[in-house]
C-alpha cells in the first residue's frame, strides 16, 4: 500500500473523536479518514457500489449514507467530470467525511465534493429544508444499513446506525432518491440477496430499466451481495447481468475483473 501523504487536516474532528486511520483506496488515488474502532469502516461494498456508476458519468451525485465518504470519492476518482454530495445522518461520521475531503491526498478531488449532514428518510418540505431539494441530482447511490438487528448486535451506537436495518428502510431511502434525482436520473443500491424483493417493491412505479448483478465470493459459492441500479421514470423490465466473482476458483487471490473494479479501473456493469 502506498505511503500516506502528509498528515490530514483534522480540525473538523471534535476533541472526543475516537482513534482513526487513514487508508488508501484505488491504489492510493484517494484516502479515507475513518474511525479505527467505533462507527462504520468502508471496504469492498463501497467500492462495488461506486463502480456501478457508468465511467462516463459527469453529473451531480448524492451518496446516501456516505459514512466517511468512500463510495462518493471512489466515483470521483474514476469519473473526472462528476461532482458528489456526501450525505450522512450521524454528525460524527460526517466529521470524518469532512476530514477525508481535507486530506492533502484528496486535493485533486475535494473541490468536486461536499458534505451534507441530513437524514435521508425525511420527506417533503423537511427533506428540502435539510438540503436535499427535488430534482437536484443526476444519480443517487446508497449503501444503507442492511443487517437485521439479530445479526449484528453491538453496543456501539455509530456502528449500529451504520449496519442495522430499520423497518421500511428501502422504501424510505428509495422514496427520497426518487424525489431528489432528475427525470431519467440513476439509482444504485447494494444490499444482501434476500433483500432484492424489498428493493424491487420500493423502486416499482418510480424507477425502471432495473439491472441486478450478484456478487459471489467464488464461482462455487452463493452470492453475498446484490447491486441493483435503475433509472427514474423509465419502464423497462428487470435484467439480470453476469455475476461478479471476488476470488478465482483456485486459491484465495482476487479475480482479475473484481481487482479492476475495486481499484477504480473498470465499472461494475461494463459501461
């Protein structure tokens, strides 16, 4: 892993901020300031979500549930004309996102990104007042908390907010996405395979031309993630794309395609 540039400007972090790390993504093309213990630490999910955005994308993107900003910055790293708003409900995690943008290793991206502290589940005037105006974005990506409460019991509040799914989550998040994107604007969601039905129910009547791609650890293993993307106001039916294998059949090394995708050198859907 490349050596980190000079220490980041962490003035946005409060005096009680827990220990943090500075981690390289896309082979050192951008850096993430994130909590070392409490709260959510970004990884493969964020990189796959970001890779669902077409490589030629040059519009304004909202990263719902951005955490420290991994997915949004990964889009900017691969799409040089894109802009991103990192939308995060927890002020503590939004502070990490602000510190990420202030990191000197991200100077080439930070002028195209901003942080917004907002709850994406609010609706109507409350959503607009929070800074999420209707028809203001060309694309929304989301990595919502999708673990059932029984799977990830944790005393850490930030980690629980980032991981544990609330009732009606996909409906409320996708409803907000449908409000803030422009006509024919894009949506991409990463979740568990068993949540495909809830996602399709939430996009019905809002988004169409849906595409689903399953992510498998290996060719002989069941999928562990799905990525769904769609376009607002279109009517095309669901298409199932060829799956992504994270590892090759033999050994534990990464599959060549997954290595390209997670390092920002290729898009997930091949566009």
